[in-house]
């Protein structure tokens, strides 16, 4: 399988398999998270989405998959890659996962 040169590989950092198992595909509310790519690159975004955590047991990466809306109309999917320091700020609250950028 070849890598498309137009698509940079995600930045990897220490992510345990336990973190991946515990957090992968969980709903997360987020507030003021920096968007590094896509139509909102360079801005901070807020909303709800699904946290995706990938790990080989030693290192990995995390991203939030969120539906982009134009008012109430869904117009696509936004993927927000999380830097390690942002990933480490995910809180597990009684209401669910929360991330403040």
C-alpha cells in the first residue's frame, strides 16, 4: 500500500493500547480546539463528535470526527487531529468525555 504524498501522516506520540481501548469511538464534547487543517484551519472549533484513538501499543494518534453543518444541514465530515498536549487534556466526566482546547 502506498502513501499519498498529498496526505501527511498523523503526528505520532505515546498512546497506550489501554488508552485506545478506553477512549476509541466515544462521544466527546469539545470547546476551543485548534483546527490544523480543513476549511476551519487556523481557527478554534467547538462542538460534538466521535473521538478516534489509534495505537500500536506504544505510539499512535487521536482525532475527533465531527459532522460539519451549515445551520441544521450536515454538509460533510470534519476531522480534527489532536496534538499530544491536546489529547492529554481529555477529561472523563460523569456526562462523558470533554475536551477544552
